C-alpha cells in the first residue's frame, strides 16, 4: 500500500433544484398574468425574480479536495481490498461508484463526507475507484458536481500452482536447483578420479582409495540457477480470438515467473508493443513476483520504459532463458524473438492464439489453409532456433511446455 492521494475537484456548476422550482413558478405566474391580465401576480413573483437575478452574485464553493487512502491497493482476483474516500474543504455529498467489472460493498460506520468500501473483481486489471462530489453554493441556487479517480485497485492474475518446466540449456555458473552435466558442488554422483593437491578432504572416497592404494575423490554433478525472462506481446490485435488471448498471456507470464522464483532462479519481464513498452530486470525473491505483476499491468514506477521494438540487452542477461507469450501475428515481435535467438538465448514462443483470427462463417478451406500456414511457421522458426508450442484455452501451460524439444540433449549426442 502507498500513501494517501489528494485530488482537487473542479466543480461544474449548474442550476440547483431550488432554482429550477423558482423558475418554474415564475414562468407559470408570468404566463397567467399576461393571459389573464392579472397584475397582482407580478407583485407576487417579483421577490422570486429578484432571487433568481442574484445567481450571478452568489459565491461558489472552492477548494474542495478528495483524498483516497491508500492511493493504491493490490490484491488478487476475487479478493477484497478496503479503501477510504473522504472530501474536505467544504460541505459536500460524496458518492463512490465502481468501474465496470468491479463490485463495491459499503462498510458500516461511513458518513456523507467519508466513505469506506471493500472492492473486489473476478478478473485481473486496473480498477480506479471513482468519487462523485456534489456541493451546493451558499445561496442554494447553484450545485457543483465533479467525478474524480480517488484511488486505484490493482487486481493481479492468479497463477496456476503447477510448476512450469523450462527448456534445457547451458546455465550460468550460479548455485541453483537445476541439475547439470558439470562437476562441482552437488549431491548427484558423477565420477571417481585420482586425488590432486587442492581437493577437499571431505570429497575423498575412502573405500576406493583403499582398494586402489592411492587417494581418489568423488566428483558430483553441480546444481545451477537459471535466468528466466518472460516476453509478452502487447501489440494491437485484430478483433476476435486474438484479443481474447490477453487473458492467457497474463496468466502464463505469472505462472512462469512464479515457478522460477520458487526454484530460486532470477526472473524478469519485457513487454513489447502497445502504448507503453516496458521491462523489469531479473531478480530473486518474493517481492520480485509482485514487481513483475505490476509491470504486466503497467502500474507503479518500478519498471523501465523503452522506445524500440527489441528487448534491451540490460533486460536479458547472457545465458537467460526467454519464454515469450504471443499470438505470433506481429512481425515486429517475431523480429524481436529472432534477435534474441541470435544473441544465443534459448527462446521458447508460446502461441496463445486459440483458433483462426477471422470469422467462422468463411469457407472451411480458409481454416485449413490457415492451420497449414501456422504449421509451416512453427517449422521455420524451429529451424532458426525458436521453439514454438501452442497453448489452448482448455489445457495447462505445463503440458504445453513439456512439448519443447530437448535441443541440449541433441547437441550432446552430436558431439
């Protein structure tokens, strides 16, 4: 949670109900006086006309401020977040209204100038809490209304609990939980070799040394950590199934980052395209998970902005594993994947497009030709080193990631 936010209201003044009632009575009385030649009605409505003429001299209310506490609340889907909205500076009536997709529940003990509500949303996203202020001028003939965003509720997507497998590749020399073929500190048996000066005595294999008459040590396979960078496609999509793929993109990114951080790996994210391209460097820890979710939603200021169409080198450290979520309809995003592959990264593209990006009432031959074209694209990208897997809406991401070919094992066999 962050500090309290204060927004100054800019009231739009209009006639109050009292002014409209007086105007209605004056108009009716003047009409009857003209039609029926009753001059006495003019004497009756003269004070009312004087009151209406004083509208231009009435002093309007100013300096009304709306405060939201806290300014930003973060929660997950279907969780409740409590916020308080208050109006200060002048007497006014405060009404809190939710945005589309969010539900607000009033908390007991609220007043006309301070509202405490609990908000929840079934879908992830950014939900501003809007406050409507209605203030009446001292004369009672004018009323000012304004609507401001008092605070925001950031709803994070829930990640599936299943771990997401990562492609096999050469990992940086850092301790982790991924078993490699390199010897070093670890628990898995690798080999036995003769003792050389500098070996630790605790690695001496005494039974083998006794049989062979000289000291031998046991070598073990080392466990290393990985750098995982998630690449998400925020380019404009055509209406239809392509726009619905945003849901799987956010959930898939959260699941990959959650699995990496649970394994002790470093994780980061790069969002290409859209109105605000951004990236967050790799890091470890629980706080990094929430920073990644903030970057997915484009909230806060913990990430860096970029202006190009390629992932910056600072965001993708050498030897990092890149998992991209995209509909693979943008040429700029495909070029970014190819550039990462040329840098030597292990790149896996997850196709989140479920179906063809056009209407179903076309000729069935168009759908089959589209499927053949996508298969050819998968083959061409695999040829240059980018493995593409399809993730449908009814399947799990872990099942799709298991279809990534083990290029590391193929290289070992060839060598």
